[in-house]
């Protein structure tokens, strides 16, 4: 499995800061390995929001669903500058984490 960068959007940062240390650690572990070909990859759902492609993916961390998209080359370059280190060639921006009580519904095509 190839390494990748993980960047958190503002909503996710607030969630992480308010979480317990145990949840933070578990979430960090999940985000490091589950966004790309992880154990729930078969349950990933593609979404388009305002013309941008996102993925909704259930995590093994407390039933949370990560909404994310790939980082652009420009975003990876900015991340490299901000972190002052070499970064992976790929990465993801986590824009939201949905709690288990929420749901993403997909309608089946007519006749199914």
C-alpha cells in the first residue's frame, strides 16, 4: 500500500480537537491506511458536490464516514512548504466526518 498525505478541513480539525485522545489516535490510524484500498473500499460511494468529485467511505473508527477528495498537485506543493519536509506524491483532503447516525442514501436505478 502506497503512503499518502492526509490533510484535514476546518470542520474535521474542530472534531479532532474536541475528541478524546483515544479517539484521536484511532482516527489517525484509520485515516493513514483506510482511504486508499482499505478494508472498506468496497463500500466507498462516489459523490459530486458543486462539480467536484468526493468519496464517502465508512471507516473502522466508530462507524464514522469520511468525506474526502484527492489533493491537487498545488495543494501537495503548499503542504510540502507548510510542513517543511518532503511529502508523498498523493494525498487526500478530509472535508467532513459523518457520525454513524447520519446516512448517505443512494437511489437504485428504476426497476432494480
